[in-house]
């Protein structure tokens, strides 16, 4: 017993946090005063903003702001509860319907934080023992979702369909050794529409072919491509002209083009309804403040009424790319 | 039967624990109604500066038997229905897989959804009820009917007006639409717009965030604070930044999902101690330090204790003085999640740290959310400057997730200023006092009526035990008929035999509203036979009131 007391006395833990050098860039952050729109005031200086994801310029749109003001007068700011316990407002239901109609899917589900959307959607379907094929350059939220799901992860080289096919073939030979297990192991491919880390688009038509050949489901993360690609802004499926039902789950966040906060997943009811009980960021967290939902609805209205803003955005992107490439 | 208000060492103790814990679950269950006095080595009588009364009464045995019987019947009928559905004798109401994908591996195993399909679906109309007004002390519900036994819902277009709200987390009543109160929020919304479109380390730090963080630090009495856009994400993204492989996390049995997710994502070893059981925690601490890591026997790099201020399903308050003394003795770190307790307990609303009269320096990491008491959204972490600086650089949320939106930040600022009295009125303090009065009145009356209530006498979260699965649906529906909205929870959020209704008292509730609810509960309790408590009404009701005149 004396020995045990001595051990307890002697043990010294590490300090809770290691010291951080004082000149770390994140500690001397830039403070933005005023709205982070196209002309942004950083540290007191007026600059042109090439850093925010304000793709459609809806951040300081008058109509969006007045919709948010009306909702503020009616509902206050917070929802004071998760969706299951009186936190479901009629604006949430309306936004879900509008998103499902816009993306031409059966159902949509809304999360209150963009990061939590894909990070809760993946572990709801893929559990320990399932296999997920994911691109190497996938964003951090996807990586966290995969880590939380505890599934087997197989990385394939960025946008390299041959590498993915090789992995799928290897998996097929594995399956033949153990057909009983193969019958219950679910398989998924997780890709992004527009990759945050590299800026490329994924080759979706080839992925669809691989999907039906090897019987894997596709989860598409469209945070950057929603409202950017496609003739009407419906994302990469419209860009390539693919039937939306071929994709099992589309997840996007509303923090980029829709200039709001939060995220949504859309797809067939068979798939989306499951998240209402098993999506952790949905069941155990307060719902989206109604003023943000109203702002998102108004932004959707603007997107539907003015389909030419996507053309304007595309022209500007092409121009910048051409000028920078010389 | 021992006198319920027996006094020992000058402290009223209704709750105690046996020295040798023969019990399986962490919740104290005693066979019968015997009581004893605390006998363990830690003289907690001197650590607590005020009386600490908790109740976790166990129901009589026949209740447990009937509960299991109820679930058994439900399961049998579930199997019957599945059989009938598989053979086409009954219509399938669930959505099904696409024709083209029928030969893919099935997405859901049949048995995983057994509970959802057969038991949850029958009483599904008690959850996800949509409202169409501000979630204040009263709200308007949208009327929903179902034609096919809860498989689909249809809105009739009518609203049920002025339903008393006992379900939303509106502890201080800041969920309001008063034009004067929201004046600054309106101005900020006009100025900044709704979104940010950027992360904290890029262009996402607004001057509003800096103002908010300084205010939070001042409110809590610590050196620095950092705010995040979502409370759930605060836990799941910052615990991995603080601990990693080779560290040990000691987490309470009944911790919230966000804490569990954060602990799992961090990669540290997790050990669970029984709910609020200091003996169990001390045993774990001693074993950890003496025996080290499981296979290599090396010493642990750090030990982090994860607890919550108020547990939302139990209504119990953490035994903070004992935990702090344990932490100091064994050199561990303490992470306190005050999601429900910030603003709701304490003389001026500063949370459990103030409630126990301790200094905020005792807790290493103070975490909380703004969703409950402040009527907004988001979370914060506060503590020493080194800690917050480290989080600014290394937290996943700072690098990858968007920051809080400006109108929401303004709402928190104005609510906090009101609480601290910086806006020139005493309204904040009045709200905290009103919440305390409402809580104590509500709990006292429920005890007198004979219901089994869990938790501490000062916590505004009041779980009322229902036990049997049939009563869950009946209770919620009948309360709605009386124009009162309640929240009921069953398995899997609670243990299978302890389904409950959970009330959240708010400072905005008036005495009349509480009386309406209490009368309705009285009637319903007699009708549904919910009054399981075997303690007789205390014959000295004024004894409770007098000891609570001071904070």
C-alpha cells in the first residue's frame, strides 16, 4: 500500500496544453469589421474579398436580409430545443420541402451546422465492418465522419478511376473467399462534387458505371458545387446530366452559395428518413435558428428566379483562370 | 419507516450510497425504502457549503414487472406484424429500395429497425411536433393528424394556440420577440447579413466574435474564451485537440452523445465511472496511476475527467467539490460541460461553479452552450489563456468549420449583458431568481403529489418517471388535449425500464401557468396511476422553503 501511495505521489502528467509560440499566425488573426462581402474591411483596411466562399454574392442581398428580419420578429433567435422536442418549426419543414423540390429528389433533411452534415450522415449508414472507398483529397469533415463510423477505409488516388477500379476488383476477390460475410458488408464510395483541397471536379459518369458494375452506393458531397455547377445551380449531377436517383445521398452545406449557416442532405425517402433517428448531429443538437432557415429559403427563391447568375459566375471563373494561366 | 427529513451533521441527506456497491447500474437503487447516512471516507459534509438534496427513488417491484410485460407484448406483436408484412398479408408502409438496386447489399439490416418499426412507430406522434411561433412559455402548435397509424402525417392547417411549453430549453426566458429586447439584434442583422462563408482562421473572425469572447470571459471570471458555431461540434472537435493516443479519459456513465463522440474521435482510452459516484471515480484514478497503460505499463500522458454540470435526462447536478478535490489529489484535468447549467443555477446564473461557491480556476476546461439559457445557438470553451490560445491554433473547428453568424452572436451579447446587469437594469438577476423560485415550487408540489421525480432540488430539469411503455403515449397525448406540451423519452435515450416525462421549468413561466400544469398532472396522475412514490407528504412543508431563502 505504501508503494501505491508513492506511485501516486510521483506521477506527473503532461501539461494540459503544450505552449504555443506567440507569433503563430492563428493567434494574430485578421479581424473583419462589418459584413464579409465583396469589399471587406480587414484590420481597418478596405480590401477586395477573394477569400470568402460567397459565390453568388447573396451575403448582403436586401431580400435575404428582409426575409431574415421578418422571421426574427416572428420567432426570435434560437429554437431552444432539438428537432424531436418542439424544435421543429414550420420554416424548417418548408426549407426541407423547397430543397427537395429544387434538387428534384424525394426528401431533404436539414442540419444546423455545415461541418456536422456529412460528419453525421456517413456514420448513420456505414458501421464497423463496412467498406468505404474514399478519395485521397477529401475534405476534413468527410474524414471525421469516416473516423466516427469505424468502417474500413480504402483510399484511392485523387480522381483516378483506374485506381478505384483496382481496389474494387481486389475487394471482389476478397468477397469470393467469404461470400457469407460479403452479403452483409455494405460498400460505399464517398466523393466530392468540387474538391475543396484541389479545386477539381470528380468524374461522375465513370463513377456511376462503376457503381452498377460492382454494386457500391455513392455518397456525393456537394458543398462547393451546389449553386455553382449546372445550368440551374443544381450541382454536379445537372452539370453532367445524370439522373439524380442514381446518387444515393447528396450532402451539401448552405454556408457557401446560400449565404446562410447549416447543411442539408437530400435523396430518396428510403435513405434520408433513416437519418432522422440515427443522425447524431440531427437528433442530439438544437435545430437551425429560424432566421437562418428563412434566409436560405429566400436565397433559394433568388436562385430559382434568376438562373442567369450561374452563367455570369461561370464567365467570371473562366476569365480569371485564363488570365492567371497566362 | 425512517423520517424522510432526518437531519445528520446539520445537513439534510435524502440521497446516500452504500459502501460496497452491489448494484449493476450507476443509478442508486435501493431495495425498499431504507435509508442510511453517508459513511464513505471522503468527508463530503465539509466540502459542501450548502445542503445538497437529490432524489433517486426506486419504484415498487410490480412496476418493473409490468414494464417488462408491456415491452414483451409489444415485441410479440412486432414479430407478428413483421411476419404478416413479409407474407403480404398486411400493407407495407415503409419506403423501399429502388428497383435497379435491389441486388445491392441491403442498406439496413431488418433487425436494426425492429424497434423503430414496431414500437416507436406506434407513439411517433409525440415527437417532432412542429410549432409556428416563438418557443416561449407558450407556443402555437401545428395540428397534425394521421390516417394510417403514424406512418404518415397530414397537416390540417389549423394551429393549436397558446399551448403551455414545458419542453423547450428556455430556462431564462430569452426566447422572446419583444421589439425592444431584439433591437440590437435587428440592427446587427441589417448591418452584417446572415452568413459568414469563411472559417475562423481565414476571413471569419468578425469584431463581433472578439467582443463576444471578451464578454464570455468576463462573465465566467476566467482569462479567455473562444466561441464556436454549434454546441455539439464544440465538444466533438475540441476534445480530440486536447487529448490523443496515450491519454486516459474518465467519463461519466450518462454523458451526452457529443462528449462520447469527442472522446472516441480523440483516440484516447476511455473508462467509464458510475454516474456521480465518487468512489468509482477514485478507484479508476488509483488504478490508472498505479498500473499505467494496459499493455505497455507505461504511465499515462494525461488524465481528463469529463462531466456535465446538469445531466439532462436525470436532472442531477454533478458533485463538483468532491471531483475537484479528487482531481487535485491525483493531478488529473477536469472538463466541465455546462450545457444545461450555465445561466440556470447559481446565485447570479454563472453555473455550477458558482452554485457550489468554488472558483473557476479549479476547473481546467469550462465548456458550455448558448442554446439553452441564452436563446441562441453555439458553444464556448473558456479557461486559462494558454488553453484558449492552443485551441485557437489547433482546434479542428477553427480551421475547418464556419464561425458563428453575427445576429446570433449579438443575441448572446445582449442576453449576457442583461444577466450581468451591464444594460442598467436588474432584469437579468430577476430572471435567475424567478427561475429558482419556479423550480423549487414545481418540484415541491410534484413531490407532495406523490410522483417519483429524479434529480437535485435546484435543477430546472425535472424528470417524472412513467416506467411503462403504454403510459408514454397516453401521457403525452392527454397532456396535449389539456393544451400542455410535454416531452417524453423512452429507450434508447433512457434505460429500458425507466421511461420518463421531462419538464423544463423556465423563468418566463408564471405562477398561474405552473398551477395549470400541476393541476393537470394531478388529474392525469390519478387517472393513469402514476403516483408511485411511497414517501408520505412531509408534514413540515415550510421546512423546505425556509432553508432556501438565501441562495
